[in-house]
C-alpha cells in the first residue's frame, strides 16, 4: 500500500499520523474575505487545504502481519475566517460571540456526516504560531478517528472517575476555589486558570464552570460569556507578554460519546509561543515557568 495521502499508525509508537503530500501542492490557505456577503462577519471555506480527501469513504487496512495499519485520508478541513485584522483581545464582544456561534454551527453541521468521529478546532494568532495567512481565522477539522492527544485526555478523565472522583475538570475547578494560586480570572460561567502541569509557559485553560462535555450544545448566552472569558485571558497575555503569538485548541467530546466518555468536560487551551526551547521536550514535556508564578503575574495585569 503506497497512497500519498493516508492516515497511518506508526508501528513504533501506536500513534495515528496524517501523511499527506504537499510536495506538488501549495498548502497555503486560500482565503478571500471579499466573498463575504454584506452584513456577514464570519465566512467558511470547506476543503481549504489539501490535507484530507473530503469525498472519500472510510477504508481501513493492514499488512498480513499487522505491521503497517492505515485508513483512507477521508476528513474535512474548514477554514472559518473573520472580516477584521485585529486580535481577539480587541474585538467587540458581539463580534467575537458571532465567531464562536459560527464554530458551534459548523461543528453541528459536520457531525451530521456519520464518517466523522471527532471535531478539532485550532486557532493560531501571529506568524510565530504558524498562522499561514494574515487574516484572522480558525481551522476546523472533522476526523474519522479520535486522535491520540484527545484519547489521552479521555483516559485521564475516566481514570479519575474510577478512583472515586466525579469529573476531573469539575474537581479541578473546585480545587481552584480553595487554592487560588493558579486562578487567573473568571466570568459568570467560565473560569480562566493556569493548569497544574502545563507544557508551555503561561499556558491557560478556559472551561465552563458547569459540567458540559460537548461544545456543540453550548447556548448563545454561554458563548457570549465564553467570549468574555477568552478576552480576559488573551488581554492579560497580550499585556504581560507583549502580544505573543499563540495557539488555541478547543477540546470537545467525541461526536458519539459513549458511556465511557460522557464524563468529558470541554475546555479551551491557550499556548503562547515563547522562546524557551528545551532539548528534553521531544521526549519529556518541560515548562520553564511554574503555573503559580504565571498566574500571579497574569492576576496583576489589569485590563479594561
Ligand atoms: Zn466536569
């Protein structure tokens, strides 16, 4: 089997890897905000970069001895772009809310396709975080598999539950009420904090205070409150770190969350791209600033 676009399982690690071919295709995202209709502030470009084959069915296969396992490169990759060139920290709240509602709506639409098992939303701000176009945008992926990074989180959630906890993130939010050392900010419905074991300096988690596993069922009012929490975190990072590039990832439950995954609690991870590389990090994650120090610094920052 030698397809140039395939999802392959690395036999040495057991991790699924998307193998695609950009040697002859320009991977630059094609965005044209001028196609937005009058009054629209958010646009969607499906199939914006040649990573997946949008129309392909899901095929799986393996060598007779199971050494090489693969799936067809079925999947969707949408770019959701915004008609402004500001950062989210400066955007009017109603505009940001409209963007978050667009994310939820596109997720609902993509999850109607029964090929897909997992939605992943990533937003990158600034060139250093790998944004490939200057227009503000996010990328939404519909995957035919649950990626290892998310599976690891699901295992951690179910492990905590088995040890007698309820939801690990609900318990973490509760712990942050007693010990404020990693607390950064809060809105009516969301909490902003520095995680216990971050993999980046000044990493932030933003999570709903109520237990919600699936971002697709978030109500408009909750999204407006989420926008407020995102802006609180991003404004503090912008002031404290002088407008760093960052990467934002939305972790939501698998589309068909079975009984074992129903205890997942969606959350947003924000990772500023700062220049503190460690030789250890490809093998062991290293965070050069303790989250308690980062949180104290961010709490000090006052924003409008
Ligand atoms: Zn929870």
